[in-house]
C-alpha cells in the first residue's frame, strides 16, 4: 500500500525531468542558432561540427544547467570572443552605422525620389497652340492619313 | 547645378570604394579579442613535463610573459616554432605554452622532436582554459604584463614582422 504513492512520485519526477530536458534542449537549440561558430564563421554554433563548436555547446549546456539565463550565457561568450559570436550585433557606439545605414538610405532615397518627381512635374509645360498643331499632325501620321515628312 | 549632378554620385562611389578598400583588406579570421586590456583569465593547470606541479597565472605576477597556445596536432604551430625557439634563446621574454586539447604524451614527444622553447607548458586537456582565453585558432599568442593584464593577442602563427613589431612593442610597453 505504501509503495504505490512512492512509485507514483518517482515516476512523476522522472517524467518531469524528461519534460524539462526536452524544454532545455529546445531552449539550447534556439540559443545556439543565435551564436556564431568562431572557426567556420558563417555557421551557427548549432550547425557547426567544428571541435570548438562542440566544446562551446558543452559549455553553453553546462551554464544553462547551472541556471544561467540566455542573456548571461551570451555575456559569458561575448566576454571571451567579443560581439562577433552574436549573430545579432548589439546596438552601440561602434555599430550605430550598421543599424542606422538601412534607415538612412531609405530616407535619403525617398528624399531623392521626391525631389526628382517634383522637378519632373515642374518641367511639364502647359500645351501651347504649336503643340496642339504638332499633336494633330502626329495623330494623322499614326493613323496613316499623312506620310511622315522625310528628314 | 551641373557640378552637383555628377559630384553626388561620385561622392557616393568614393565612399563605397573606401568601405570596400578597408573591408576587403581586413582578415575576417582575425576577430578582435575583448580581453585586451583586461586581466588574464585565471587558470591552475598541471605542467606538461612535471604533472605533479600546478602552474597558475598568479605565480607569474610581476613578470612579463607570453602565453603561446599550441598543440601537437596543430600544423601552423610548426611554422612559428623556429621563431619561438629563437625568441627563447634570446631570453627576451618568458614563454609559457598552453598545450591545447592535446594528448600530453603526444605533446611531450612533439617538443622533444621540435625543441622546447617554453619555460613550462601547461596542459589544457578539455580546452576549458582555451575558452576562457577566447582561443579559436591555434596557434595564438598572448602578451601579459607585470600586472597580469593582457596587452596583445596574436591569432595564427607568429611571423618575424609580427614578433618584432607587435609582440616586441607590447613586451617593451609591458616591462618598462
């Protein structure tokens, strides 16, 4: 009689452990896709088979098991390898150009486009009597009523 | 008006050219270390030739020393090894070796075959101290000053130029 709740409790903790393992795996997988492998620089820590990537994955896991948050784990790696380990570079003094340039180009390009459009609109003159004559001739040529003047 | 017409695209082109010039001239393998100007990470590891002894960074306080990360499996280490041997012979600076992720037996054999420039080598079997030092491309060389602060880091093999200019000036700066 006494054994049943004990067995049940043991089963429950085992299930909990398995569930939290799966959660940890998912969390680490996500974290590892945000970190760069230093050896093969265009691969994430999750993708890389390099020896160092393996070591770093082991390190990241042990930090996570110790209860460190994602931010703390990233800070741990940044302290050793620099911002380069992060696939998303942080916004700071040396990276403002990197983050700001796309918006700057968008605003600059938009301004240029607007100026060009306005100039073009200003250049379009009202149709004069000469133009009306010329248009009538052009229409006649297009309709085949009048042969084009040899030039 | 005409001048503005062609000078704006020209200016943009020149700026682009400047970015490409600087960007393409850089070695993407060389990631600047955040450890420069910071205290050398602590370690306490067994010595390669005297496994009963432990060397820690606090033992080296008050001295200027190089930490050269090497391994018997490291091919480029052979390239810089003659330079390290010369540097050791000149007694200009203490050289300590970090035998990184290596079998100690293989490490000892390698030093017997190629010569041992190190005052002592320490064994980083699982590469954990390597991680603390941000090692990702063996060989690497750190210059540590008397206060135990990292002054310079060389990624990849040393050359005569890098040794004379970068390492040399970092050592001189550290010692006097």
